[in-house]
């Protein structure tokens, strides 16, 4: 059970990106502090306990496979949005096509979010492989502009060389998820109050007739 005002919060995070952008390496770096460079295209689900700002967090992280079948991806995205509290979208700064895919995934997530009736979905955009800056094809400014236009957080990291920057990615997303959950809870409370007041006024009008 999620406790927003207490110490514990459970959060479901989906990590998406095309092949060879290092999303699995990013996850394992976060979970174990170790860097492993080679992974197969395997779908995985991890559960991990972390402490953010003195609060215990239980993260369920879905390392989701990528599909070039747009209709299949849209269908899967609806299921992921229903499950997820937030997304990490990963591209390689050395791969322009992977950056373009992140831009498309944002729109797919927003469309799926609207379809299932969710409020704003916390999203973090990650430009990985910063250590390969000599092979860069995507500028940092482009990542920042995309994040700004989509109201997302943005980080540029090297999963291979820097654990702390990877940690900041997931901690930043947890903060946004917490804010989102609190906002949804407050909105639900306001709607409940308005509904109760409307019912009272409706009864008063009926009684006065």
C-alpha cells in the first residue's frame, strides 16, 4: 500500500528506448552500481528498495522491449500507461534515430494517457553514452528543448562511467511521481467536496419546492 504522508511509497517505472541505447545498462547501474555493457533483448521486471529524501521507496522497474510495429507499440503503451506511475525514455547521444524515437514515444504515451483517462504522466528523458561525446549526433540543447516542450525532466548521463548521474535520474523521477500522486489525491479530495456540496444544494432546492 502507498503511504504518501508516511515513509513508504510504491512506484511503477517503465524504461523505454530503442535497441543499443543502454537502457538495460542504465537500470543495472542504478540497481547494483555496476556497469555491464552487453545485454540481450530481454524483457525484465525488477523490484528495488531505495531511500529518497529520507523516505523509503519501493520501485518496480519494467525494462520494456522496443517494437518497430507502431500499432503493437501503441497497444502495449496503453497497458504500460495503465501500470506505470512514470516513464524513463532513453536515447543514445550517438544515435539520431533513437532520439527521434523518444520524441515519438512521448506522443504515444500522451495519447495512451488520454485514452485511459490518466492525469499528467511523469516522464524523464535520458541522453545516454555521454562518455562517447566524440561520436555525438544529438546536442544537449536538443534534449533539453524536447524535455521543455513536453514538460519532462532531462538528464544527460554516462551509464558506463558515472553512477551518481544515473542515481539522479531515478531519484528525480521518484520526486515527480510523489508530486503527481499528492496532486491526484488532492484533486480527488476537492472533487469529493464539490460533489458533496452539490448534493446538499440539490437537496435544499428539492426541499424548497
